[in-house]
C-alpha cells in the first residue's frame, strides 16, 4: 500500500513540475513574441491583449499537461494546416526534416 502511495505522489509531483515548467516556457515565448510583434508590426496593448485572450483560449482547448505528446500532435497538426507547403518538421533537437 505504501509503495503505491509513493508512486502516486511521484507521478503527481512530476506532472506538477512539467506543468510549471511548460507554463514558464510558454510565458517566455509569449513575451518574446509580443516584443517581436511590436517591433515588426507595431502591435500595441490593444492587439496584444486580443492575442493573449486567443492564446489562452487555445491553451485551454488543446494543452493537456498529462499527455504532452497529445498536445504536441495537436499543435503540429494546426501548424501544418496553417503553413501548408511552408511547413518544416522539427525533430526536437533543432534539426528539420
């Protein structure tokens, strides 16, 4: 019984750590994107606020912290749809295929 409880606690801690790390990385990426949008296209607070709301809606819809592979698949599928022939697969270590 104690072993099962320990395993459950370890899994919960891992999932929580992943979620915290993913959220922190997402925040950094969004902040850098906001700065780039401002520099390149003049996005200000109004447009960035709209973007933030849309991003949050997408996160709520497709991000599954318990199944990161599912989240990655959803994101890849949508990017392939958007970019069409311009899509380049990234294998995760900076190499494209």
